[in-house]
C-alpha cells in the first residue's frame, strides 16, 4: 500500500511541477516528504526541471538553494534554544541586558520572546545595506545595532505582530554577543554537525575561497540583482544579509533538499519526544512550537502556524502544525498529528523577484501530497 501511495505522490507531483515549470513559476524545484514514525517512516525526494531557464543544469538532489528566511527557524531560533539550555539567556531577557547601550531606546523593554514572535514593535524591513555596504567588518555590528536602536516603534510591543526581518537581524547580534561565536560557526558546530548535515545545510560567508567552493557545488541561481549588477548564484540574495557578510539572523542559510528534510525530521522527532538534540532541550522546543496569544497573529516562537484561511500549507494541515516560508521560493511544514514533514525548494526569484506565481503553487503542492497520502 505504501508503494502505491508513493507512486501516486510521484505521479501527481510530476504533473503539477511540470505545469509550474511551463508557466514559469520557477525553472526547476526539489520536493521532499517524510511521513510516519521512525520505525515506519517513508521518505520521498523528487527533483524537476533545471536550475535556470537556459536548461543547462538539471536540478538534482545535490542542488543547493538559497533558503532565505528558513534561516529564521532553522538557525536563529534553534540557536536561541541552545543559549537557553546553557543558561546564557531567558525568554524574558531584555535587549538592554545584553547591549546596555540600548537602555535609553525602546529596546530597553524588548525581550527575546518579543523578537521571536515578531511582536517587538519593529517595522517589517529597512534597507540597512545602504549604510552597511562597504563598511569594515569589525565595525558592521556596532553600526547595525545603532540603526536598530534608532528605529521608531511601528506599534506597541505585544499588541500585534508584524513579520519583521529587523527583529531576527537583532537576534543574530544577540547570538554572536552572548556566545562569542559568529553565526556561521555556531550553526555548524552547535546545531548541524551533531545531525551530520553540516555539508547539506550551511551559511555561506562572503570572502576567501567563495568562488572556488561555488565551482564544486551546483547552486540554483536567484535574481539578476540591480544593486550588485550581476546574476546571483551561490551568493545570498537578501541585500541586508549580503551587507553583513552573507550570514545574518534573518537570512543566509543555503541547503539541499535532503539537508532541509533531515532537519525537519529531527525537529519532528524532538517535538514528539523521540529524540534530544545535544545543544537544546526537546521540552523547550515544544514550548516554542505553540502559537502565541497575540491578537491577530499566527506566530509561535520563531515558527509560523497555519492561517485559518489561505494558508501556504494548503487546506489540510492541523492547526498545531508549524512551518516557514523563504522569499526565494522555499518552505517547509511539519504536521505533528500526521508525523509529516513537507519541504519545497525552488528559485522562483530567478531571474526576477517580481514573479509571484509561487503563492498559488505552494498550497497546491501541499494539498497534492496530503491527498495522495490519504491524509485528508
């Protein structure tokens, strides 16, 4: 029976991905599904199309995608969990406890929890790269903190939620300050290495060896960048992350379909109490995956939950599910009631970020998977 369901998923997904490529939703993509508990778990990984519209390089299991905002839950949020276990911070820790120079700004009453659930009062985005680009690496973080502290409140903290890169950029600074490690090293050594996925999901720091390393891997290109005056490939698309050297709290992770799936599977098993990560506690993760009581918000701590209508996860996800989207065309959803992980990696921003067809494709993909598995 499982083989029949797997064949059905493969057949139906081939149809919808082929159509998506035809309508230029993306030039190619990778999908992965894991369903069942560890003893009976089935994994399906499929790839489609090419990394670019020139059709030179087919997408395969080793194709590396810019994961964009999947960085927020998979790197930054898990790093905060790790620091909680160490006792370096608490959810109630204030930004001014870590950066005393912010005591005379609104950040003096902003907590780690506020930042994680996008309720700290920050606006969604600011073009910090305009001031950070070309600045010496040893002064960037100081300038960035000054810019964040100079922000005006967009709303009263805790009164509502606005999805914000700024809060997670600040969390990245907090992680580096508290751990005395940069984000690249923290993610690799504290989070990925123990899972054996440090080569399949990673930050890409801009600098020495970048060009040589890029030639060894197959990267899906993102957009033709008007600011950098080139086609981006293996270089973080997000401008603020780029100005910060390629690694930040809100963006910068790259990964293969297998790497993201495996991380999702580990999160599922930790959530279900079947596994412990050496760097953080499952019971803390379980707390993070509960939707917060904020008016009009779908956010848990660092993870999103399904909207009641129009969710990118489709029509069938349990309300207790968690996931996240990435601007470049990436996403994952985890449904604990069905022991299900679904991952979609694409470069829908190639060659232009103006392409928004992924909004219709994401729910179609998730519905197709769940209908094929008989989980509806």
